[in-house]
């Protein structure tokens, strides 16, 4: 029971700090003080350190020797474009490989179809409102990468933590409903066994998602 309570506490602290970062209540580039967070969340420094280590692995905080932790800056326009360029390089071939492997009987498209379904409405304001969407969207893309059968490709995609960085920058409500339809097209293309169709369905989805996210920079430039 003590171990279970400890795990629950660690997860709760991790979730609380993650929300503060995603909602910019801890500003991008701001120094993160362990003692101050421990006081604010009424916990000891230990779960704070554990949470920060997890957040560092997701790229949401950075640790420097002798300087401690700080939140990562938001993506710049160039980094945003580079992130989608990387996703196109990874995910289109992954979808193509998944289609070929499905044709050989090595991919469960029914399970993939279930992962394709996303929430069609926000559950609240800020990160809490779109956290479920963000997590489930990421899982779908991770499952497609896994279905490629290339473990290095899959691991590289997972390490991008693309959804967290994009939705920390901006969450476009235009994703709601549309993303699920685009996911279904990807699954249908994989189920057809056509590598070309699967690659193109993934490309269309990523390019459409990129256009929806570009609105964040349009708002900054306005």
C-alpha cells in the first residue's frame, strides 16, 4: 500500500507540474525552483525531483549543471517547420510499412481503428481541457509507428514528443472531429494493403495538422 500511495503521489505531482508548464503558469524559459514547487504543492522535494526528471525526458524542462531546472522555450517558427519535416520523414514511411505488414497479416487494423478515435470536444479550459485529446492523438501516431515493424523508427518518433510541444504552443480547436476523420482514412489506407495510399493518407493528415497549427504564428505576427 505504501508503494501504491507513493506512485499515486508521484503521478499527481508530475501531472500538476506538467499542467503548470503547458498552461504557461510556469513561463517558457523560467527557472524552476524545487523548494518553491514543493511548498506550492505541499509535498516533499523528492516527488518534485522525480517529476522534473520525467518532464526533462519529454523535453518540457531542461537541466543545466549548477543552474538547476528551467522550462524549455516554445518552438520557434523554424523549429515548428523542422518538427513537421521530421514527422513527414518518419511517419509517411511508417504508414507505408504498416500497410505492407498488414497485407502479410502482421498488423491488427481493428486495434489501430480503435486508437484512431479521438474526443470530439474539450473537457475544460487550458491543458486540462485537451489533455485527453493530446494523449490519445499521440498514442495513435505511436501505434502506426510501431506497426511499421521498425523499432528504431518507432523509438525516434516517440522521443520527439511532438504532440506535447505543439499543444503547448497552441491547441487548435479545428482539430476536434477533423483529426478523427483523418485518422480513419489512414487506417483504411493501411487496411487496403497499399503502401502508397497509406503514405499519402498520413502525408495529407500531417500537412493539414501543420496548417492548423500555423495559426499560432499568424496570431503572433498579427
